[in-house]
C-alpha cells in the first residue's frame, strides 16, 4: 500500500491513490479471521484492469 500518517496515537495508512485503507477480515473456511488492508476502490481498479 501507500504511506503512513500519524494522527494522535493512531497511524493512518493511505493507499497510493490517497484514500485511507480499510481493515478487512476474512471469514472463509480457509482464512477465518485473517485480516488485511485494502483500498476502498480496489474493486473499481480491478474492474477497469488497472493492476
């Protein structure tokens, strides 16, 4: 992902597009509880073929 910015005691992670990334938790059988960060626009980027 992009860069970190500190606000108070919490670090905010920004995507390369400038938006704050979201913390996603998977609840599938193979990855139950796995957490990762994703841009709020990740579906839009992949739909347009911008990988």
